[in-house]
C-alpha cells in the first residue's frame, strides 16, 4: 500500500539563505589563483573563525530547517518506519553522490587520490543522524537535550585526550587509524592523516542540523522572529565564553564552534525571514537554493574538467589577469575569477528555476 504524500512547507527566505550559502561555497572553493586569496575567503589555518568558516555550518543549519519543514506535517500521521526508510534512502543518495564526485576527481585530476569522506558525505551522515533523532524524539526539549549532551560529551572527549594540537588530538588520531590514506591529508612518512570531515567530528556537526530543526520551530510555531534572535544571541554569548577553554575550530568542529556558527545562523535566518517572507523583499539567491545540490555537484565537475584539461589559460587568459592586476591587485584578480565562476552557475540555476526545473536527491 502506498502511503499518501502529505504536503511540506517551503519558505522563500530559507531557499534564499540556502542559495546564498551555496554561492558563497562556490566563491570560496574556486579561487583563480590559490597563491593570492583574500583572507576573508580563506579558512582559518587552525583555531579561529573567518567568514569562509561560516559557509558549511550555515548549510548544515539549513538542512535542519528544511528537514523540519518537510517532516513537520508527517510526524504522527505516517508510520515511523516509512519516514525512516525515506530519510535514510535520501541520506544514502547524498553520500553516494559524494563518493561519485570524489571518483570523478580521482579519474580526471592527475595524482589525485580517492578521498572517502567530504562535504556531501558529511551532509548525508548528519542528515541520517538528525532525521533519525527527529522521528524518534520529536519534542523540541528532547532535541535540545540531545544537542547539549553531544556538545558537552564531545568537549569532555577532546579535553580528556590532552590536546587540540593538529595530528595529536583525538579526532585526528581516530581518522588516522580508520581512514589512513583515504583521508583528505595523509603523510606516507609519518602515517598521520587529517580529515576535516572525519568520523568523530561528524557528531557535533550533526548538532548544527538539530539546531536547525529547533530554529524552524521557533520561527514557525512560536510565530515570533524575536525569539529566534534571542536564542541566537544566547548561543553567540555562550560560544564566546566557551572559546576560552575550547577554541573555535572548524576542522575539529569544536562545540564552541557549533554554538558560534549556529548563533549567527539563527540571527541571519530571522533577518531574512522578516525581510523576505514578511516584508516581501526579493529572495536573492533563491535560484541557487532551489537546486543547491545540483549547483554544488556541477561546480565540482566543472572544476575537475578545468584542472584535467588545463583549460584555465583559455578561460581566464593571462592578459586579462594582468589587466585586472594593473588596476587592482593579484588577490582581486583571483577573486574576480571566483566571482565570475559563481555568477555563471547562478545564471544557469536562474534559467532552471524559471523553467520550473528542480533537481533533488
């Protein structure tokens, strides 16, 4: 028997936020010259948080908001097994797409090794864990308690391991043991590995998704944007205080980093909801948001093809680079390519949305 499909809710502000986040992801990941990049477009080397470090946490937060919008009407009205099967199948498809993109990179780019984990794999795993929690726990209080438990437990685990230093911390030690040469970085001399989207750090990353669920409920059920802003400010203050003993660190996805990024994400969601959904301002970035995964995957493949064919001098000729550098700087020339790359995909996503084409997995 086929279960009836209950309607899910869409908010233009969430599509816009998702789209702006994907656009920022493309902008950060596609510099024209990696030797000359603006500091605000680079991730923190280790401890700290730059504007670029907000991009992925914001996307995971939006995954949680979207999960709540999709499942809110179905919880209690459809069998848990049906909801679990659907959620797990979607999580599996996201993970498989991540594997496929890494296989494409390995085949097309010389000397590129296969990487087991990555951005889509983390999204899929976090979606799997958060959707399971949502279907079984359901209440907002239970989700908040679970989130607090994960963040506090993760803090205690890292603190008990003795250090946050690269390679020596517990996260890197586990990824070295389990992933080895399949990690993002692997030293064949020391056999040390580092994976910014690794195993243990996926647990606190899941809290970004869980808090996205909470944000959606504050936004829609409480009907008060102010509550979402206040919750965001509380998280920001907590993160600031917590950073004295547990630094913000994206690569370890520390608990203080979760609170810091989710706090600002709450504020951004509230502002966009007020401006777009309530005041009717244009939903900039909505085209990216409607086909977010397609935009990310398409940009990945395009980047691989450019690298494999050495097409960069034809796409971005040296005379154009020199002309831009003459009037500005090498960093701006690098940024200009990233901006044009992002705008090209933005135009493509706009055309797809205008034609009513929406691709999802």
